[in-house]
C-alpha cells in the first residue's frame, strides 16, 4: 500500500488530503473551464499497473479539452509532479516515471508547438505551457535552496576542524617553548655573588703591609 496526495472531490468531502492505494498515485492537469482548479491529485484503485489513465491515449481527432496524466508508484510521489508534454501515445515501460523540472527542462517546452486549428486548444496549450514554466522555476529555486542547506553543515564542520587544529598547534608550541626555557635555565646558572662589603674586606686583607721605617744614622765626624 502506498500513500498519495489527494485533492479529488471525494477526498475534499471526507476532509482528508491523502489516500491509500495498492496501485498508483496520479497527477492530472485538466481545465474544466468552470472555475475549478485544473490540477487534481489522487489514487488509482485499478489493479492494473498500466492503467488506461496513465497511458495518456488521445483521440485521433484532436479535441479542445483533454487531460494530461502522470502516474507514479511511491509514497506521496504525486505531490510535486508536473504533467508531461502532450503526446499521441505515452506507454509506461517497466516502472512508472515521474516528471519534474529535472526530466522535463523548459528548453523542450520551447520546441513544442500546437498544430491544432481550434482556438480553445491553443488556449489550453498556452495555459499548460505557462504552468510548466512556473513549476520548473519553482522546482529549480527549491533545488538551489536545498543544496545551500546541505552545504552549510559541511562548511561549519570544516571551520570547526580548522579552529581546533589552530588551538592545538598553539598549545603544543607553548608547551615546547616552556620546556626549552626550563632546560636552558637548569643548564646555565649564575655563580653566587658575595655582597659588596664582603668583597671590600677581602681586598683589604690582600693588601701588603707597609715596610718598617728605617732611619739612617750618620756618626759625627771627628
């Protein structure tokens, strides 16, 4: 069982916005020209995987109003879907495909031209063309915002690693400098110095004593 976004009249009457199915979720663009919203999301209850609703089969003679349907098979996969380009036959091969701005770039929409002669058909094509352009721009903006949010945690982690490495380097350098200073002071110490008065006493003791005075005596002449 898968969960799908639901905006059908039945879901609105039941007051719910989701539905459950064992088959597929679908997204439909169909302008009823009665003022109702052209986008409808809901569940396909058919047991066939390749439901006729998902094949987008069109009549040989083009009509003014024809729905465009996209089907998918994962939870809430129809929430952000966009309708595919109008084609004569759109079979589902293997697994269901969901179309978004990544798989349906706006450049492909520029190449699409409506060869119908009905003026109402041209109006529907213009409306779908405008819707796909707006949805593509919105999807691109959302994608850029998501990428930016994903980059922020990585940038914060890099900054934190750089700051921790710088602090660790500074601590290691400080410890190494302190160790070298202690080793230097323990290897080279100043000799103890005596006080100045003690030095003067030593100098006085080292001075030679003065020789005794000798008086010459000259005898008197006869």
